[in-house]
């Protein structure tokens, strides 16, 4: 039997792998797909957390392009409704590897989804048919990606990814995401630890606008019932001017969902 854990560099996927490791002595493959815009500390956590899982192999895959190179090649800026970065740089890369290396008859794929995201499991399982898909954090008793995982890391003297300490809910793409809400984007700018990443994305978004000759944006906002583009630069300026209350932030902490919601 082959056990393949989609190992993102976050606490949830580590928790899933750890729980799987406790349930079997068979080899485990930890499959990481790199978008090339990750926080540097992700790689430290990836290696240290993998070392806590005996008889496991860490496999790192990459398309070779970062998300901004992909957007230029596709002549399209990814956004919440069309996250082509997740589809191409994560799902397609992982799917190609899984199909080339794993037989559905003897392979189970594992994802780090806990009870707060259980609504995602149906779509994930359907997307990966005919492979068997399982969710170790949903085994009884239920685990979440903080309580149990934090204790394991503390007992093992492994620091959690630094982005969590900045208020980020995921450890991918430097804490940013084309699927993030306005509120999540604002939090990244307001945090001194991730403001530089936000500003890098401001420049990349402006560069894509110039490249495409269109005012494309990752974010949008609603005004008088009309959906309008909202550039990261415009959000920064509203925060700086203390006029962000003009925006309809909605969910303040939207997360990414890469590898999870592309059915």
C-alpha cells in the first residue's frame, strides 16, 4: 500500500501525516508542491517536521515558474474565482506525479482537512477519483490543526511556521493568496512581519496591469450593488488614509484552500 500525504508546509498537513504515521509502519510519501513564492521559513518547517515522521520520504515538486511568471504566460491575473496558480502550480503538478507513480488500486491520498473544513472533503474526494482519499484529522477523536499539533511541535522542540505568529491562517505564498478576502489582505499589510510581502504583491499586480494593458486586480469590492475592482495599491492607500471603512471587508480572515477546492 502506498500512502501519499499532501504536505503543504502548514500545521494541518503535518498533523495529518503525524496521525497517519501513528497508525501504520508502512512507508509514507510527503508530497510538497512549490509555488516559488513561499515564505523562507516554510522550508525550515518542512524539513524539521518531516524529520519527526520516521520511514517517510519528502518529495518536492515544482512547475519551475512562480505565480507571477504563470500569470504572464497565461495572460491572466489569478483571483478568487479563477485561481489558476493553484490549478497549474499545485494541482496539475501533483496530479502528474501521482498518476506517474501511484496505482489507484494500492494508493491512498491524505489531506490535512480538520473539522472546521469538513465541507471540503466531498469535492476533494470526487476530484481525485479513482484514488482513495482519507483525512486523518477527521479520525476519531477529532484533531484540529492547532491544539494537538502545537503540543507535538512543542514536545519536539520544533517551532511552528513563523507566519502563524503574524495572524496568517495558512503557511503558503508568504501569507498572501489570490483567493484572500479584503480583510485578509488588509491584515497582511498591517502586520509589520508581512508588510513587505504585501508591497511585493502591490508591485507585481501593477506590473501585470501594465503587461496586460488592463486594470486587472486580485480583489474586488461592492459599492451600491456593483462589483468593482480593488487594487492592492488602492487598499494600501485607504488603510494609510484611515478610510478603509469605505470597503465591505466581509470575512476578515479568508484563507487560500489550494489543493482543496478545485473540482
